């Protein structure tokens, strides 16, 4: 079953963004390289993306799916526009798309 599992925020300064969410809400982050950090609660997690070449202009909602290739096909057939084809990252694979209203989201299949 598909569900929203992640929200990724653009972060111009990773250290200050991580400190803000830790200090304000007590969130614990795990770093994945020098430009990415996220919570790992297993519920709806928060990611902070500081790599300017990878960041989106608005928060990125990520939807967990059971079959990534089938989801890519379904998104395309439903009128979505693929903005970043399937790619791997530590922990899984995902693709980005725009819905008919222009919102950018991602679909994710974890390893």
C-alpha cells in the first residue's frame, strides 16, 4: 500500500537547519554525507537536502510504493511528468515527478 513516508526540505545551511529542528522539536538526525541529513523514525521522516544540485525549490513529499517501475508507469499514464528518472541512493531507489498541478513529489521503494 502506498503512503507518504518522507518530507524533504531544501536547506541552504545544513548545520543550522539540523540544529533548528533538533533544538525546536527534539528531532534526531543521521548524516548521509556532507549535504544530507534525515530522521530515521520509520514513520514520516524529515530529510534536509543542502546539495544545491539536488535540492527542490519547495518541500518534496515522498510516497513509499511497493513496485517502483509500476508506479512510474502509473504516474505517467495518470498525467504526471517524470522530472528525475529512477535512481539509487543509500537505502533504496526513487523517481521524481510533477503532478498535473505542478507540484513536485517523489515515489520511493526502500531496499
